[in-house]
C-alpha cells in the first residue's frame, strides 16, 4: 500500500468527516435507536458520541486498510468514553460474520458511496437485521440537477481513484429497495457548506420487509 492510500488519504478523510457541521446529521441519524446495533463504515468512531443509552451494544466494521496511522488511538479514546458494549471488526461490508437476524438496527454514514459491491453489502445488511429491524443511512449522491449530474458522471472515474473507491453518482434508493427494504423515510437535500459535486445528501430510514 502506497503513502497516499495508507497515510495521506485517511488523514484528509478524517479532517473532512470530523467537521462539526456534520454533527447534527450524525445525531439525528442515530436518534431514538434501541437495542443491539451494527455500524457499517465505522471510521474513527465519529458517530459514537451520539448513541444514547437505549443502545445496549454496538458492533462496527471498517476495513483496516482504510484507517490511518493514528486511528487506533482515536478509536480507543472514543470507546473508553462510551458506555456502549462495543466490538470493532476489521473487514468490509460485503460479507458480514454475523448470524441471520442478529441486530435491531444498522447504521451507515458516508460509507455506501465507497462499497464496491453495494448490492451484496445491502443484502448482507438485510440478512443480519431482525424481522422488525431498520437500516439508517446518510450519504452523498447523484444530483437531479442536469449540469451537476453531468459533471458527477464525467468525473466519477477520477473520483474513484483519488477517493479510494468513493462514487459521486449513486442514487441509493433503487439499491436499498432491491435488497428488500421498504423506506420509512427518504430525504434528498442540499447540505450547506458542501461542494456541489458532493451534493445532494440522501438521508434514509428503511425497514426490513418479509415476503
């Protein structure tokens, strides 16, 4: 792994994602969640302070290669300050090492954009959720504005290289529905102080539906 992948990109990503302007969305994303949870794309634990004591335990996954050299210390500090029963697993989202119907909820924040096999990952999320379980996510994605959409599609191959697999032009609604979920909420909106190529945001809550 090169210097950019191992050190420069993780540091830049941490700086971007740790902005306090994103905290209200993180707080809203995990508000009112209860029981046993899974977070897909844990990063350095930026969502961790916003979980309430209604969450009894949290498993989290993050590929080890995606973490920077100082991430272990940052994660350890956040875990120490958290009352949650917590476990971190260094792996991707396409194959989850959990039994069927394990979790009450799954959370993902600004992670679905970079999962290579998104369809497979969403099927795995569906599998590990309990019958009444819910999936909660926030993500940047494809714009409905023609000019922005044009540039998102044009620049996506470059973005995937410099952004370590991050896609600019995904519409998450058909992916989530194809995995078997039914949306309880899906809002698509422009986020302030975010470049137009990284807008709009997709904020979704989806329920596991059994056929």
